[in-house]
């Protein structure tokens, strides 16, 4: 390079340095891209293997539900313009052991109790009454007595009073570290009837 500079102009020598620097940078960037692509491919393959290792795991479990008290009121529903609607009040017992649902690929479970019933205007009504998140490492044994609903049990009319077939179910979403998010219906449900008269007592 020194000999080059002695025979050529300074601008020519500077051009050589720039060319060498660009070549070195291109080599570094190319190697970095190759390493990144390889690392991404390995991580993708590992994630897929992790998913396959638990893909056939069964996430079903037995559930015991029992209603203790069920009353209904006809009160003003300020969320709609229909005036008064039926509002149900339910107290229930819930028992389930979900410990076996957890493995190293399960981050948490999202549980929810749903009430399903039929009315003259709708063949199927579904209302979520209660929910809970169980993370890996938490106590997954449920044994609740006289559990109150977490959310209001509104009907969009008068379909709760005298309804003889309201069914409670417990379902859960499995939240994995990698893979799909299955939605599981617990094995076991409970049906009850609302009284044929509105209650006037304080609930």
C-alpha cells in the first residue's frame, strides 16, 4: 500500500481503502445475515418440536357443578332501551381437579362458567357468569362452595322467569408456550330451573 501511495495520487489510495472497507463490511453483514437465518431456522424447528411433544395431550377433565340458589328479578336495564329485563341471581358449587392439564408447554388456563338456555326468541343463549386464570405453579384444584356469579346474568327480555332448563358448564382455554389454543368443555354439567315468580326480596 505504501508503494502504491508513492506512485499514485492520494485520491487513488483513498479509493483503495474505501473499497477494502466496503468489502469487509459486506462480508460481515453477509455472515451476520447467514447466522441470523440459521438461528431463526433452528428456533423455528425447536418450537415446532415443542408443539409436537404435547400436541396429542388430552386436556379433558371431570367437573362437578351444583346450583344452590336461583332467583330472578325484573329490573331496569340501563344498557338497553327496552326498559325492564330479567336479571338472574345464581349461587353454585364448583369442584374440579385440573392439575393433570398442566405440562411444560402450558403457560396458563383461562376458565369460565357459562349458562346456556333457550327462549322463544332465541334458540341458544349463552352468558358467561364467572371466570378465573390459573397459571402454571398455581393451585389447580377447585373446590368452591356457594360461589356467586362474577358477571350479571341479564336476559334481553323475559326469558329467565320460569325457564326450566338452564345449563351450567365449565370450559377452559389452554394457553401454551407454543402451538394452538384449544378450547375444552369440561366433562360434567348441571341444569336447573328459575322460579315462576319474580322475587321482591333483596339479593
